[in-house]
C-alpha cells in the first residue's frame, strides 16, 4: 500500500532522530538548576530545561525509560523489511500514545504558561505531535494477516483437534 510506504519512510526519519535525541534529553536530568542557559533557550525563550518543573522531569524519565527503547524497537521493525513483525502493532501504539501525550503536555505548558515562547517552537511541537499520530496510524494500519505466532500446543493445534474427533 502506497500510504504505508510513505508513512514508513517518514517514521524512519522521525524514529532515527528520536533514538539519537532521547539520550541527549536525558542529559537535562543531570543539569543543575543554576546551569547556564542552553542554546535553544536563547533562541526560543524556553526555560523548562533550566527550571525543571516536576512534570517535565517526570516526562524526561518517561522518555528515557519507556519511549526511547520503544522507538528503537519500532525503528528496527520498520527497517526489517516490507512485512512488519507481528509485535509492531502493539509497540507502535504504545509508543505513539505515550509520545503524543507527553508532547501535548509540554506544548500546552508552553502555550498557556506565563513565559514568552516563540511561535516557531510551538510549530515544532505540533509537528512532533503529528509524527506521534503517524506512529499510531501506522500501528492501526498494520495489515491483519500479521498475527502473533502460535505454538503447536493448544486446542487449535492439529493434535488437539484430532483428539476431539476420536472422543
């Protein structure tokens, strides 16, 4: 399907950038509150990284502990070939929902806080939210023939059906 290929190519770029940027964001957890302003703070007027409100620190830990490994796994799944692995749907939905939730939280804080924020930064956050929605859509658009592997044990196996016929 053409739309799936287009989404996959977009996801390769997005997940690669996220897989590289997430460990760099983890460095914000190590900075002191009185650390010098960061480059993007000077450019965009954002001080969440230096003030470190509680919700922002929690979102950084969420990014490092949950979202980063899922992004790497999803990147592997997209790069694995034309047929996505059976587990891709679940990991894409979990990552996409978690990512969108955290990005919407930060964007809302920037939009409605008393701090002055540039419109460019808000547009970047909206673009990132859109990428998260693409991950969710790709998880939902995964074809239904990609099911989890079954084992030979169980009621649906040939041996189980043969035993039922004999009795």
